[in-house]
């Protein structure tokens, strides 16, 4: 999994899968040079080549709840049974997407904001480009689209999401992006800070995350007896990702806001090889050892690099602002859910206080 891929897709499926970020699988890199079957754009209305052509209006189909959906060795699987299981297993995810889209449309109408099909198509193309750049460095637009569609297809298959759900999220994000973009500003100071974060001097540290002070004492005793820090991190650290790497964290700059401030302060206050005392960060105790400093790159903040950094910051701000606005709209919405199973699932997840959801007139 790449962190960037997880962040991007969490924006598209904010309610449904933010807690389960997608895995970037090897199938992507293995098939980069194979032509991808195009994914239809958000507004595609073309029929498959073998689909029957007709000018007749679609006939409304009446479905009997007890009708057979399939027959297995002479015994039927009832549509009602199938529908019930589908509703319980995946109904909430679809409902969330539909609710979110309706909320942003209502807000856009209230604010006099118009979102066109071109805006939605641009959001779709943007999403494919961002997905592609998580796995490949590529400038050719056609190849970017090809790679992006492969990443998207793999993710939808892995998480059992439909393309229809993704299209809803694309349209929703087109509305959200237009709503928030007018209020987003990136200052020259922020660009400079981002430059320092990416290209300035960085600290390379290992850490061991422990549950309490008793565990801290036990680990320090082993360190004093000559035990290897990396091996202890692998054995005892509660941080599974860094623990599997011997406690090693990616290098970070002094001003990197994505790293806890206290951890940055400790790291830049140590000498290479130095070990910190135990420090409590978010309720857990960290032992930090500075491996070395990674000196700053030779890059200078040229106008073109500043423009690139500004765009990256705007993208990061947009994602956060879009999620914040969506959550605000949900919290303020008057939502009535008639179906009992969906109402219970929705209330459990979004409305711990039942007074926030109407269930009757």
C-alpha cells in the first residue's frame, strides 16, 4: 500500500472505506504495458456493441418478492432472500453515497453554484491522473489514463465496490471541490515550509512504542545489557508498520507537520546514536534513537518548483476541506430513513444520539 493512494481513495469513499485503505497490488505494475479496457466516463451513455438496439421506452418491471432469482438442482433461491442479504451487507455503503450526493446538490442549489457535466468529467480525469501517479512517474496523458484505470479497477475489485458507486463519488467530489476552492489560499510562507519539509535537513530515527512505563523499564534494561534496538522494536513495538522495519521511520524535517511535534523536537535534539527518555505521545510511550541526519538536497526554490509545491498544497487543502464540508453537511442534515435495517446501521454509525435522526412524522 502507498500512503498517497490510500489518501486519494479515502476522499472518494470517505464514509465507506476510509478505515480500510486500499492495497497497491503487484498486478498494477505487472500490467502497466498492457492496454486497459477503458472504464466508462461518468456520463457515458453508450451501449455495448452486442446490445440490442431499440427506440422503444424501457418497460417497467414488477418484481414479486417471492419470485425465484435462481434454481439450484430444482430448488429456488428467492429474490427476497437475496435482496435482504444484499441490503444488510452493502446497502449502507450505497445509501451513504446517495445521501452525500444529495446533500452537496442541495447545498450547491442553496449557494447558487452550478456544476456542469464538464466539471464532473474533469473531476473524473483528475482522479485517474492522481491514481496513476501513485504507482508511476508518467507525463503522457493517454498513458496516465491507462494506468489510472488499472489502479481503479484493481481497487474496485479488491474492495467489492461498483463503478456506479465510484461515479457517484466523482460527481459528489466535483460539487465539493467547486464549493471549497474559493476559500483556499496558499501563502508564500506555506510554500517555503513545504520546501523545507521535502528538501531540508531530515532526521532518520528508530522508535519503540510501548504501552506503559513498566514496559519502558524492561526494554531499557535490555538495551543497557547490549540488546539490539531494531530487534527490540520488532519484538515489542506496538507500532506494527515501523516495528516490522526495526522501528525505522521515514526521514522527516523539523517542520514536517505530518509528524507529531514532540517527536520532531526530540529527534532534532539528539546526537546521532543518542537515545531519548520515554516520552508520552497520544497515550503511548516512545523510546527514540537518532540514527543520523540526512542533509538537505541541493535543490533551490525555483519559480517552477514553487508552483509545483503550491499545487500540491492546494490539493492537500482541498481534500481536507472537502471532507470537512461533507461531514458538516451530514451532521446538519435532517435525514429520514424508512427501511429498518438501514436505519439501524446508519444510526449506529452516524447518529449515536437518536435525536439526530427522524424515524416518524
